[in-house]
C-alpha cells in the first residue's frame, strides 16, 4: 500500500515566497472564505444543509494554483496558506516574521454561507479553542466585534486559501489573478503597519 507521496521539483530562488518578507504598508489578500471547520463540526452534528455541504467540499477541493503566478510578482512579499491555525494564526505568522502589526477589517473577511449562523449555534471545533489558547495573547479584538468573530478567526481550515501580503499597487493584479482562476471570494482584508502593541488587530 502507498502511505505517502513525495513530489520533487525545481524553483528559481527569486520566486520562492514564504510567510516571511512582508513589510509595513503591504495590503493583505485572502483568496477563500473561512468557516470550513465550523461547517465540518455542523456536518458531524447533522446540522449542515446540502448547500452548505456542497460549498464546503467545493472550497476544500479548490487547489491554490494561483500561487505559482503570484510567486513571479516582485510586489508579492509574503504568502502562506491558511490551514489548521486558522486565519488569525497564519496572519500572526506573517506579522511576527515581519515584526509588524497585521490589521484585519472583520467586515471584509469573506465567510462561508452558513459559518456565522452555525458558529452562533455552537458548531465550533476543539481546535479553535486550542488555537486561541496558543496565540490569543497576541491578538487584539475590537470591542464592537461579535463573540463569534473569535471563533471564526481561529477556525481551522482544511485546504484553506492563500494569504498574500503585497504592495498596494499590486492589489488589483493579485485579485485579478485569483478571480481569473475561479477564486470569486478573494478580497483585500487589511494591511500591515508598524508594530505598536499587538501583532494582530481585528476591527
């Protein structure tokens, strides 16, 4: 039986994008909606609708192929996928590596269709709580945000989207690359600024 697969290849060293390298002034682009963990928890409780299930499968099986094209853009300074640590955890990785503050505008963050209602109904994974316990000290949430914002920011994603830090001048090109590849939810969700207090602020 085959238990694993190793893929080897070549990449030009100037085109390697890591979660390090972002700079103050960069914009932050997210390519997929979040909420896969919440939808998965709802599925186990038999609370997920057919359309919610279809959306979960579609997002989880959508490959991050635009990453190759984006790696060729000098204005893309950092890039990572959003997986088990949730949006907040992977945004923190970018912030810490750059020693900057990532500022996310909650209203801009794309959510899966039933993510908010399911989170409010208690469909939260245990991993979300563990994520908060691991890095919540570095995350500052605005007082006006709903309680479920924390649950969704820490929601673990299976095959989540790409999180891209790029110059403001590159935002349209990055979004166009995602949209052309079928990532309709891709959007600008915030920016990096000089660090002043927390590494991650959500307002």
